[in-house]
C-alpha cells in the first residue's frame, strides 16, 4: 500500500471508530465482544447444515466449491441462497432478515463497506482472527473486515477498478492505452474514425442509481486529485477537485462520449456492452476478464482487448476499494460449521480455483506473485497496484444513507437535473450531517 493510501485508511478507520461509538452499538451480547481491542473472540459453536447468502454466481465456480465442501462434509452441507444482482438489493435483503432475527442466512457475502454497519448493529458475530493467517492476506483487504480493532468479516475476494480497452482497435488507430481522461477521449476519436469503430460508444462505467454509481463518482473525484472525505474523515466534496471529477462524467455523458444508455448500466449491463463490441473503453472489476475472454462464442472481443490502470485528470487514476467479505449471522445456528466454511473459501487452494475460473481478485498476497498465474492473467500486477492504492468508501454505520446521498447527487448532475455546483453543495451538507455523529 502506498504511504498516502495507508495514511488515509488509518485516518478513516480512526474517525469511523469515534463516530460509531455514538451510533448504536454497544458491542455486546450475541454480536460478539466488547467495544475495544484485545481479548479472544467468543467461541463459535454448533455443527450441521448451513446456508450461504450471496449475489449471483456468474461463473458457476462458487457452486463448484460448495459442491466440493458438501462432498467432504455430508453432515454439514451448505446451500447457496442466491440474492438479487444489485448490491443495494442484496444489502437490503440481508438487513431485512437481520432486523427480524431470521436464521435463514448463516454465512453472508458482504460488500467490504458493509462491515461497520453490520457489526455495529450486532447482525454478525466476531470472528477469531488468530485462526486466520492474516499476514498472508492483502492488508487493505484485511482492514475491510475489521471494526473497532476486532474482526467481523473475512476477506475472500478483493477488487480494484480496471480499464478494459479494445487493444486491436487502438493498435489499428495507432494510439496507446490512455493514462489521462484527455488521452482516453482522444483515443476514442481515433478509433471512431475507423470503419470498425464508427458506431461504437467511447467509454462507460456503472452509472445507474445504485452502489456502482457511488464507486464511479468516488473514483472520478479521487482521479482528479480530490477525496470524498479527507484524512480526518471530514467530507470534502465541495472542492475544485471534486467538481473536476464530477464534471468529467457530466460532460462526457452530455457529449455522448459516455453513451446515453450507460445511465442504466450496472456491472453486468456495462460488461455485456463491452463484450458485444459496443464500447472502446470500460471501467469495471477483474471478473470481466474471464467472461470477455471466453472463446465459446459468448464474447465478440475475446483476444481483442487489453487491461490498463484507470485514467485520471492528469495521470493514472485512483480506484475505489472493492471486494467481498464472508461473515456469520448472529441469528443462525451451526456457527462452528460456518467458520470452517469461511476458512475453506479463504484458503489458497479455493482462491486459486476462483481466480482461474472467474478472474476475480484474490485476497492472498502469494497468488499475485505466482509466475504461472501472472502469465495466464497478465493484468495481476496492474490489479495489485490498483488495490494497494485504492481509497475506501466512508466506513460509517449509516453507510446506507451516505451512499444514497452520493448516488442522488451524482445521478442528478449526470442527467442534467441539477448543476454540478448545486449537487456537490447539497452533498457536502448531507455528508457533514451523516458523518457528524
């Protein structure tokens, strides 16, 4: 992790800890543990069948790994409960189950930013961090599973934003992969002058009003030199840098460089657009690599694309830290089985299997250094740099309100419902109120 990123992360965690202390969470009882650091986690007991609540398994490898577990644990079988495709809908469904103390879900596949909210509300239990080899995992990923110096979620998948590009068309147009937004737009113009490129859109990320828009807005601000919150955790979206970042998205959408349809894109819609040959550039997560490279006829760009760091205003951009952590519901039985299941998915063997099948980012450091994997997935060094230099989203208990405010502001500006200045001024006020506790 870079020095700047490390300082920002430590500062955010410190501010989050102070804020969360006054926000509803005496960490006691079934939630597992007191509010401070130190001490062993409560014992997790009970063995038997469990359920695994997760987003859509686009590769089938998650089910494959579950099948392997079930074959070795016939009395402790795992059943996958597949949640909606949207991250927001997944979170809402998990929260609804937790609020009625339902035991329908045992292991929860959480977005990395949900740890504080779920831990503070005692919807998940503390995990015994001494039973995991945490020094062998990426430090930014490990930090996402911590709340008030205790571990509540195990990082199984990490994520950093990547820029996918049509390598064949850039080469034909005589242009290099871009480092800046201006480079990217110029490359698009060159490609669109080719017969193959005249009907292609330039660039897309994820701009529907959901969690992906929070990610894309944050990356635009960070890639212009700004921050959604500063090193002390205070919101700073009223800065010129934030305005520059949002203006890039607003102007590109207005000018058609970001296609009009992209205002409805989540991860999968944008992936399909790139995979169908409709885009020159795409900002998305590592999982796209395997699907876009499929040679079964499902991808029109297999063998024709490359991967680069995200571009920024004056140089390489800064990703938002993504990924998913596994946690155990406070209300489910058979927590000992759940803990072992999490260890299984976090193992080097399972993470290697997942990388090979899905191209998702592993959380184990060694897999980024394994030459055979780097040869097969040449983007791994770029991905590692993206993760190590990524900035986390604000880690607060009221994260649902924070992300909703960001989405509302960004969506309104991009669609022209409000000006950039007004959107950011309103957002600054709302974030100050939401992070003041």
